[in-house]
């Protein structure tokens, strides 16, 4: 499995970005509207890390890992069949890729297809 996208949701976006930019060579973008105004850093292996604020009052801070897949619909269906709870169905972000989100064991995961 390859991590394609790591999403960090935090009430302290600037502080979290400062930690990573000061402790590594990574640099984050300006806010990207298609990603809930997340600021995104490109990783050397082709993956991305995003840091954003919660999008609504009910969204708690979380670190969510999205695994790369060639067939997101099948991967998502198999995760649900194996016991995961579907939190967000497959959705395309135009020009960026597709994602889905599922929960299991109080953890949040996702699949990503370029």
C-alpha cells in the first residue's frame, strides 16, 4: 500500500504548518478551495500532506490517511463489505482525483485514485 494523501484537520492550522515547515524542508501552499481551504505540501514520493481547519462545528481534529488505489469504487466496496462504515462515498475533485472515506475501530481512512 502507498500513502497518497495525508489529511490533518486541526483548529491551529498556522501552528501545525509552522512545526512541519521549521522541522523539515517541506513548504505548504496557499489555501486550496477544492480541499476545504487546506494548505498542501508535495512530498518527495509523490504523496501530499494537507492541513486545514474543521469545516463545521461537528468535525473533530483528525489525521486521516488516504491509500492509493487503481479502482476506488471496488476498494471502497470491499472495505465496507469487510466491516468498515462508509463516511463519504466516492467523489471526484475535478482535475485532482477521486476519494472516499471510511471509519473502522474509531479510526478514519480513505482511498485515493489519481
